C-alpha cells in the first residue's frame, strides 16, 4: 500500500486529519479515507468524514461551465463562459457603477481562495459589495470577542486544553453531533462531573452533561447573567483579575445585580437551584479558586439570535469574572463551524475587512494593502453591505444587479427564503461556482465547475487558529478548475485589466502572508515549507523564526491598554416572540449526518438514507394535543411562511419548542419560516428562534374544506 496523501476532512472546522488512498471499494468514491492521528480528532472521524470521498464523483458532479440559453443551462467552454460573464459585468458596471456587481463567498473556501476572492472584489471589480456566509455562522461571537478582547480567534487556545479542564460550559453547542471526535476532549470534565450544557433539547451532547440547563429558546442571555450574579454574590469571582485585567472591575455587579436566580428561572424556565449548582460547579473549576481549569464555549444556539453578540458578551463577562482568559486550561472560546470558518474571516471576504483582519476604513490598513496589491489606496472601495442586507438589496434600483457566489447555497441556507428567491430572481446576472448543481446553482445564468478538497492544494485555518495543509490526491474531473482560475480569468477580461491573480495556490499564499503582515491575523511567518515539515503553526506568526501563538491573552489582551473590555449587556426578548396564534418556539439546527445546506451530504447515499428528509421534532404533549402520531404530517406556520413535514415525537425537546434541521432544499427548507431580524452589531440573522403555529395536516384540511 502506498503512503497515501495526508490531508484533512472537507467539512467542518475541526478539520480532522485524514489520509487518502486509491479507492478500494467500488461505489464509495475515487479514494478511500482513513483517519490520521491529530491533536483535534485523535484518530477519530465522524460519519460525514468517513464517507467524504463519495462527493468527489457523484453522478451530477459539475465538470463543464454552463450558460443559460433559452432558459436551459447549456454546456460551454471556459473561454465562452468567462467572456460572457466579463461582458455582462462590464456592461452593468458601465451603466450602474462598480457596486452594481456583488460577490458572496464562503467559509469553506481555502485561505487562498478566500483571499483571492476579496482581492478580486476590491481590485478587479472595485466593488464594495462583498460578504460571505460566515455572517450566518460565527459573526456574533466574532463581534463580541473583537469588542472585548480586541481580536477574534475562535478558540484562543488549542482544543486539547479543553481536555485538561475540570469544567466545561457549552452554551448552544451540540458538539456530539456537529464535531463528534471533539467529544473526546470532554472526558476529564465528565470524570469530574463538570460538563454543563445549555440547550432547549436533550441532545446527545446534553445527554453526556452532568448538568443540562434546558432553557427556553432565546433566553441564554438571562441565564448567563444569573450565573454571573451567583458567582459575584457568593464571592466566587476573581477580584484581582477583574482589577488588573479588565477596564471596569465593578461594572458587572451593576449589570447582574437584578438577575437573581429566581428571576432568571421565570424567564428561562431553568430552576434557580440548578442555576446556583451550575455557577458553583464552574467557579470551583476556576484556577483562582484552586480548580484545574474552566472553559466556556458558545455554539450557534447562543449566537444565531438578534441578541447573539450580547449573549456572547455575557459569556465573556462570566469568563472574566472567573478570571479564565489566559489561564491554564481555561478561557472563553467560540466553536467555529465551517471548514475554514476561521481563515475565511481573516483575509478580506467580509464587507468591512482587508487581509490580516484589517479594517477597510482604516487609512493605514488601506495604504498597506493597496501597496501589496499595486493599486492606489483611493481606488479601494469602502465597507459594503453585510450578507442579509446585501441579499435584500439585490435587484433593487440602488442595489447590485449581478451576484457571483463562491461556496454557499443561499437559497437553502439564508433566512426568510421567499424574499431571497425574489431578490435572486430580480438580478440581471447570477453566477454560481460550485462542485455540484446546488439549489442555488440551478437558478444561475452561468455556472462554473470548481475543484474541491482532494483535487487541490491549499491551506485551511481550523477552529483553533491553526493553519493546516490541504493536499491534492486526484486530478479534477472533466473541465473543473479552481475558483482561482475564475478570479484570474475574469480579472484579465475586465477594464481594470488586473494581472495580479495567480493560479498557483502556493504563490497566492505567499502574497496573503505579505498582505496580512502586521495585521491582527498575521500569517507572515507561516510558510508551506514549515507546514509541510510538520510544524504546528497558530496565528499570529509574524516572522519565519516565530513559533506561532497557540495561546493568546497570557499577559495582555489585544486592546490598546491590554485590558479586556467589560461591555454591560442586558436580556431582551426574541424578535418574533410567542403570540396567541403562534404559541411555540421554532428552533433550527443540525443533524449528525448532514452538512449545512446538504448540497454535498444529500448526495452521499449512506448519509441520505440515514436522514432522507426533513422532520419536525416535537414533544409528546404537543403531539397528543394535535392528535398527531409519530411520523404523522404537521404544518408549521410562521409570520414568513409555512411548510408541511413529518412529526418526530420525542420527549428530548421542551414542550414549548419544535426543532427542525435546515439541511434540506425546496419544500423541505425550514428557512422559508425563519426570521431575518438582525443583531445590531454583528448583522447575524435570528436563525435559531421564532414563533410558530403547529397544526395537524388532517385538521388543516378540515378547516379548508
Ligand atoms: N453534522 C454537522 N456538523 C456540522 C455542521 C453541519 O451542518 N452538520 N456544520 C458546521 C458548522 S458551519 C457549524 S456553524 C457548526 C454548528 O454547530 P452547533 O452550534 O453545535 O450546531 P446547531 O445544531 O446549529 O446548534 C446547536 C444547538 O443549539 C440549540 N439551540 C437552538 N436554539 C437555542 C437557544 O436559544 N439557546 C441555546 N442555548 N441553544 C439553542 C439547538 O437545539 C442545537 O442543539 O457545526 C459544524 N459541524
Ligand atoms: N435555519 C438555519 N439556517 C442556517 C443555519 C442554522 O443553524 N439554521 N446555519 C447557518 C450557518 S452556521 C452556516 S455556516 C450556513 C451555511 O450554509 P451555506 O452557505 O449554504 O453552506 P454550504 O451548504 O456548505 O454550501 C457550500 C457550497 O459550496 C460548495 N463548495 C464546496 N467547496 C467549494 C469550493 O472550493 N468552491 C466553491 N465555489 N464552492 C464550493 C458546496 O458544494 C456547497 O454547494 O447556513 C446558515 N443557515
Ligand atoms: S467532525 Fe468535522 S472534520 Fe471531523 S470528520 Fe466529521 S465533518 Fe469531518
Ligand atoms: Mo456555520
């Protein structure tokens, strides 16, 4: 057997290490996947990782560019497709200005693709309108950590540190299904009775917790304020740390004084005694109280709300009160989701950002990056619209007339789909680059077939802020090319005539290093050679002889005075809260077997047969009231839309809550129902909760008859 190609899983941010070998099983893909030992996955893989090779040669894999002719997507050559798109862009920009063309990126793109996408938007298109699906993902945590710590690296410590912690608080994360191999890192905390999970459902993660706080959806902020209240009230806070390392040692008292556990119980439904128990358990694990370490982590359950930034801020404040950030086996971290969710948010895909996590409205940053790109700083556009606002503006008189999508399946994954559908339909030009004909690609005027993980070289930055190598094991099928080829091919055809778009990912990475140099996310010292030699490099890594930074905040935070900012926050209600005709909470999230919009995993037979279609998980009490058996059909109605689906009756979910996974397209897309109310700071939509009415379909038929 050959040594195989050492790479990483194509899906989530855990980036489990794998080795690819030539295929040995017919029908399972052109290569076989074997787990490889690595600090995050410790030799483990989840079912998606094991079956990932199947996506490489699915029967409907895109292998040639397509142009819509007489309404039908028709095969075309690359030259024809690039010429066509460039001409259309040219005409639209000449008539409506540069901002009339928008670009939408993805957190699954390699660092090189993400960097090139941001540069392409700013240099070749000169448009301000670029954003990406990370806005839907960890943007609330990013906003909160930037605000408090002056830096946004999801986990500011290696994941293995969690494995040495005595207590772990997971707020709105279902790690056991969304990153199964990571559960190994909870073993010590489990042994010590220290795992606390906040989730309205008894998920597999909640099932392994010592304390499950099964809070009412949308009330995490109140709950965490109450936990902090107990810590301060019972003298369990680290006062020295608050004095020395934060800017407002007394502020937390003021902002949490009103959140005594009995009051929080009324809002969250979590018994006051359980709130006290959890607070004491976490405090006992804090190093200042003689514990072996305490980690607080948030997932999308806490973050995808119109108050997500403030909820994460409350979690950070609790961590600061306990003196955790920068201490051994302790701290606050956001569990980044997408494969390159971390790197994807550092190199300029964001509306307000230049490479190195620089701010696009900072004159010094503009000058530095413009110099690397060989353009005049005055020619760089300013900040653009965030994802939902960008989608809302598509096709409007003032808004973009063309959209280029790289690495997102918006028509399944964006909130309030009726409006997304309308906006996409009103475009003059929709271009989608993808590996498969996703639901969004099927709406496009032009589709570009691109290479995916095992067919390309590149780098990804995992949830730990560690840069890793993606390596090529196969030749791309048919005429598929890297996204890099699209940026280069269009750039040379546009009036800006930019030639600074390399097809070689190693060259692009070297340019990215230069562009990030001196920025917050500094990659200057990270080279492919060092990575290939097996060095574990976490950013910031400013020089060739710098060892990288696995742990942040040991002595100072990345704020001007080095102190963490305590931002005072208070609880507020869900944007679309319960009402008489919508008396339950609809919450959305993930299943073990499917990834995101399902564009990839719904095409893998083993995964599709395990979870073939959408369902609504609801409590037996709700089912009885409606007279719906397990598997019976229900209709869900929210202020934005309705859908019919099978009921999955389970006492794991709160009686006031219905859970629906978001992995399905068409009539199975729960985002027909979700709310696009935005967090004022992060611009994150409120995917996680809205009011819903549930009806038995038999009853709806009676009513309409
Ligand atoms: N299998 C699988 N794994 C994945 C992905 C996938 O699609 N499938 N995607 C990857 C990506 S991009 C991401 S972002 C991560 C996401 O990983 P997670 O954050 O773990 O995933 P979710 O299922 O979206 O949400 C977690 C939990 O939030 C709960 N929840 C809903 N509303 C609330 C609330 O108001 N408060 C609290 N506390 N909890 C609430 C849900 O019940 C759910 O169990 O997973 C990554 N890994
Ligand atoms: N209701 C609800 N909605 C949600 C969420 C939720 O919890 N609830 N979660 C949100 C979150 S956290 C996220 S991250 C989003 C994700 O949702 P999407 O942005 O739709 O993400 P994916 O489904 O991963 O889509 C990625 C697409 O890129 C393609 N692709 C893969 N590799 C490449 C590549 O290298 N280049 C190009 N051009 N394409 C590639 C894939 O085939 C796929 O079609 O969904 C959000 N939507
Ligand atoms: S946990 Fe994430 S990275 Fe690991 S195998 Fe599963 S999907 Fe892949
Ligand atoms: Mo995500």
